C-alpha cells in the first residue's frame, strides 16, 4: 500500500514576512490552528510541538528544512485523538510564494496512507487551518470553530 499527497493552495493579501510570522510564532498559530501553539527552534533537526492552551500535546515532530519567509518543512506526528495517534507521521511543507501584494501559500502533506484516519482528517483540516490563517492575516479575526 503506497502513500499519497494532499496539496492545498490559498492566496493571502499579506507579505512573506507577516505570513512567516503567522506560521512560526506560537501566539499567532493559536489564532487559527485549532487553538494550538507551535513551539520549535526553527533549525533543521530540531523537535517541534503543537500544544493546546492547557498544555495538552496535539502533535509533535521535527523541523526538516527552514528557509525564513519562504519555506518550512516538518515531520508532523498527530496525536490529538485515538484514531490518528497510532498512525505514522506525515511530512508537511508550508511554501510561501510572493506575488506582488499577495502571497500564495502552498501546503503539501506527503506520506498520507490512503484510507487512513490521518488522510481523512487532513483533507478538511488543512483547508480549515489555511482559511483561518488567511482570515487572521486579512481581517485580524480567526474563523469560528467548525460545526460538528
């Protein structure tokens, strides 16, 4: 059984610097990433975690590649529920492509196992996270919690 990839793209009226800050600062990720804060030393090989406000671990992994204001690649191991916890980590790439007054954000999730809980949750989750990020950067407000 092979793996698959999921690619999500969104255009955001922002600068590469503002988008990078929103992707990498814990106080910013909490605004759009299901309330979780990223904690990482942004250098290749460093561990990373996403934690909820109460300190509960949502995901962990490690930084694989860093190009400030351009690209962040990570091994991402979701542990937020019993369905995804036993599954293998995925590789996530956050790529910022400047285009005049806007940026194109391309989020690629690799190593998804077809039919897995991780694949199912990432299909909708990355779209919600990216849309929330866009909303925060363009309006200053995140999205309400998804229904259901």
